[in-house]
């Protein structure tokens, strides 16, 4: 089955089957896809909190308009941007590149200059907004991977980010919530996944020049 | 080949082979994936300008730090957010849902209330920022689709959005540039696609709760 066919079958599930859990292997595949998602300059300036603990999810549900997906899915993926994208962060990234590629750090002077220049040219607020957007790329890749392996993934923006930060202790970790996605299996009586998918026609969505 | 394997093989190509063009079918598949990407409330509040015209691309390249990907790829995808996400936009979306699902418009009163409420609760600036993020989800899905069909896709943020808007006449169309991606085939001597992919280890990227 092609990705397009799988994307056609996927749905923004609202009612998950709490008794049907994804396997550890599937959870790992979803994480691999997020790990492989491209990000600006390759910085990956976010983390993903994979929440399976029932008590924590009950608290998050209260901070998410009581939406059942938060507790009834197999896992809740909470994307969170790093809040301190400073020079030390940039330099540590260059250390990582040097290490992974087994190259001399000095050979990465050009990349380092670009990374540090980009970071220093933006305010903290701009950097976090930029970082949130990178998390959205990874969210798109997560949705694609879930569709491929037949797992339902429901991205969600309807929650209170400040409360999520508080419940998950993200401030202390130097993180702030970007966006979330519930993953698992749809309940048989989920009405949303039975509805016809609404998408704008290509003639409206695309302009050819 | 799985999506994960394909994502492992993909690269942020810097040098495309200008003589190697993607087919019309591949271009259509990339557009299908973007069309199927999830967006908040299903609104799809962006368009994608698919630029193949050489003259336009030469101008865009000048507004994109002279990066060769802009002219040498098969096509440049310019994601652009709608700038007017007003009540009329929300109502037209409900018309679309009613039409696609062949349901009475009145049966969508709850959805309409949610859509209009969401739109009216944000400033124009907040709505455009929100809309840009939705485009980034679609960018992630585009990258996944390209990886699946063996097409190189290089997302790019290094360009002047105001100049892009100007060159493409986006203001008049009620649009403003979000992010771009060059698609095509890597040149045989592209150095970036030969480098070892750098990704943070899962132990750093994920937190389990």
C-alpha cells in the first residue's frame, strides 16, 4: 500500500480503543520517524515526551478540554521545544556532528559559524517559535509513519500549553510544549473515522507558475 | 522499502541535477500527499505555489541567498499561508464540508461554531503564525512522500519571505510565504547527500513518562 493510500485511510480519531495498545516495536518505529525528520540546520531543537502513565494522562486530559484521546490512546506524544537555544547549545550540536561523522571539529568551522550566527540573530521568543515549527515537520513525518504501519495518530492543538508544561515539569527541563499527538487504535464506534475525508481540491490548493 | 529506510536514505540535497526532472506523475503524487496532510480543524489555510518557470526561479534564487537548489531542482514548492482567515473563510469551509459529505449545512452548526470561535479568538498575526505551522505539517508529509518515491526534497528556510511574496505576487492573492522545499534529483557530486546523517540519539530526543 502506498503512503498516499494510507494517508487516505487515516483519520483524526476522536475515540480510541483503550484496550488496544500499539506494540513496543510500533512505538519505536514512530520514534524513529520523528528522529529522522528534517529540521532547520539539523538542530532538532525539541524533545518528545512519550506519555503512557495513566495518572499523568488524567491530569493532561484536564488541561486538554477533557478530550478522551489524551487518556484512551496507547500513548500521547508531547512535542516540546527547547527554551534555551544559546551559544552553548549550538556548540554542542557541532560537537555531535564532529562525533557522528568522525571529522575534526575545526573542519566544521563554516557550519559552526552558520549555526551560531543563526542562533544569535534571533530573540529567545523567535527561536522558540522557530523551534515549534520544526516540531510540526516531525509531526507530519509521525503522521506519515503511523499511516504506513496502520496506527492511528491524531494531532491535537486543543490544550493549555502552560498547564502541560506545569504537569510534565517541562520548565525545569528547559522545554515548552509545542503540539501533541495521540497514537493508538480507533474504537470501532469512532464516528470521525467513518466520515468522508474533506480536502480542498488540488485546483484550489495549488498554483502552478 | 519502509518509510524509515527511505527517510534514512534521504538527504538535504544542496546540489540538484538540473537535467534530471521528476515526472508529471511524481509531481502529482507529491501534491496528493500535501493535500492529504492533516491541518488544524481541517482548514488547510495555505496554498502551495509549484514553481517550475525558469525566469521566476532565477528571481527567487536572488531572494534566497543565491542557493542553487532554487533553480536547479525540478520544482520549487512555496508554501504560503492565507492572510485573511476571517468569518467568510470559516463559513466557506463549512460549505465545503457540507458539499463533500453531502450533509445538510445545519447539521454542521457545532463544527461551524468551533471554527468561527477559533478564528475570532485570534489576531490576524496569530492566525498567520498558526497557519504557517500547519504548512510545516504538510512539509513533513511532503518529505515523507518524496522519500517513498525516491525523489529528493530539500526543505529550506534561508530566503527572504517578503521578497518571495513580491516576486510571486502573493500579497494580491491574499497569501504570504511560509517555507519552501526544492524537489528533484541530487547531482552525482552533491557532497551533502554523501555525508553521514546526524541525528540525536533516541535517549536524548525522547523522554518516557
